[in-house]
C-alpha cells in the first residue's frame, strides 16, 4: 500500500513539473514573438 502511494505521488509530481516546464516554454515563446514583431514594426516606421 505504501508503495502505491509513493508511485502516485511521484507520478503527480512529474505531471506538475512537466506542465510547468511547458508553460514556461510557451511564455518564453510569446516574449520572443513580441520582440520580433516590435522589431518589424520599428523597421517599417523608420
């Protein structure tokens, strides 16, 4: 029984870690996209 709970806790922790890593990657991609679009707009105006 104890092993089952340990496996469950480890599985939940790995899911949470993976989800947060993907969210961070998505956030970084959004920031980079904003910089890219800002540079395009600046080049267009200048």
